[in-house]
């Protein structure tokens, strides 16, 4: 398993951000221009207080087999409105599930799951993402398709604008690794209730090799005003995985949260990880074509299938390696978010504290 640049994201994904000061929206799009097929997806929710949309349909036993975009937003439950804008932008481009069949001129329904973080304690709680912000972020994601996902030097962009990580500032982070010729990437909004710094050593839980902060100074930092946070994100791979395999990938990704954050998955976190495969697939319906419960449009449209056939076989050993990479990239993405955060709203950053500790020594 080789480590790749934090800025080199999985092919077949476009990422767009709208930053609104203390909150924002980040959209990952899987619908290239002129194509509405999207990506196979699943999800795993571990936090005790999730804020999500369209997650039930991602269960392996359910019909919908592809999503066109995933929205990550601030604004708590209000931020879920950003997904309405994402749907509007995708619909305007003809991307989505065609209700009356893939070749029909009938309605198009983009499939856009979403998850939100609680950032209302940062800045003005009345200032939160809207449908218009989600539409703009989606347009940018489509424009940046297969492009560099995060070209700024700060992690406080998009949904990471108002993110906090325990006593420190969090943000939007990403990381990638390569496994057996496949790429596994993670885009994560690090906004956990738990701490990312070991109070005993001053080192990052997820990257103890990095410079430590002063443990005494860290201990003196005030605790966050509200313990209502969440870590959300998307794991993307170009390995040809089914919904069930992607569910396993998302489950293993949560290990990365627990490596980087202590405690993780608390009753007040809404930790949610999506997993998607951007691999091109030949798809078949779950039920046979002559089933009385199946329509011709469900047989033909990849957005309604649950089983996939590919020319490549993912062995148990390879799946295990992909799962290990999933855990690591989520951990790395959280570290990336914390290390590249900028001070603001009265919140210190890891980099500030580490620099001060290094200077003092």
C-alpha cells in the first residue's frame, strides 16, 4: 500500500466548495458532463446524533444502485437544504435516475445523499447553507470533475469552514493511498466532539510522528462551548465494488476516526461515512427481467440495480487491503484537516501550538 499526495483524489470524482465564513458546503459529484450514471454507493452511520438524508436507500438490499452526488454541509439539520440545490443543478444537466427508463424524456430524479455537521456554535447560528449554496457547490464540483479537489492551503473551506476538533479548529481534509493498482481516497469534514491531541504527550493521535504541542498549554485551553459535533466524509475508490462491499469499506473507514479522535462515535457525534465506487460496471437487475415485481426501466437503468457484474474479481485478500486503506485514509484526512486549519473565531490551531512548542524548545 503506497501513500499518495493529499491533493491527488480518486479519479471519477469532482469536488466543489462554497465557503460562507463560519459554515459552508462541499459537494462530491460522480456524474461527468453528459452522463447521469453516477457511482455505486453505501454508507455506515456510527454517531449517536446523525444528521443525514437519503441514507436508507444505500443499504445493500435496497433498489437504488447509484448516486450522482453526495453533499457534506455545515448548518446542522438546516444544512440538509443544500442537497435540494444539488438536485436542481444535476437535474438541469440531465443527471439522475430517469423514472420512465434510461432513454425516456420523462422526469429525472438525481440521487443525492447528504450529511451535516453541527457548527452553529461558531459564528452566527442564523447563517447556514441554503439550497442556492448547494447548487453553486455542485456546479463547481462538475466543473472540477477529475480535477484537484482542494487547491487551497487551508482546510477551512466548504463544510469545513466552521469545523472544530475538540479544543482546536478542524476542517475539510483529504488523503489517498494506492492498493494493488486501485486508489482509495477520503474527503472528511473533521468536526469531532473528541480530541485529536493526546493530552499526555501533546502529539496527534493520528500522526504521533508530527511535532507535539505543549501538553500543559493544551490542557489550559477552554473546552468547546457545545459538545454537539460530528465527523462526516466520503471514501472513494476506483475498485469495482458492490454496495455490500462498499458498506464494509465504510465500516472500516470508521476505524480511521477512532485512530485520530478520542473518544469517537460519542452520543453527541453524528459520525457518518459514505463509500463510493467510480469503476465502470456492467449492471444487472437484482430480480430477473420477467419478474412481476420488476419493470423494464428497472432492468435497464443502473440507478436502480443492486447487483453488479464486473470483468474483475475482488478477492478476499484484496478486499481486506482496500479496507485497511480505507481506515488509513480517513485517519490521514482528519490529520490533514487539523494540520491545515487556520485560526479563527477565537479557536487555536494545532499548527499554532506546535510551532510555539517547537520555538520554546
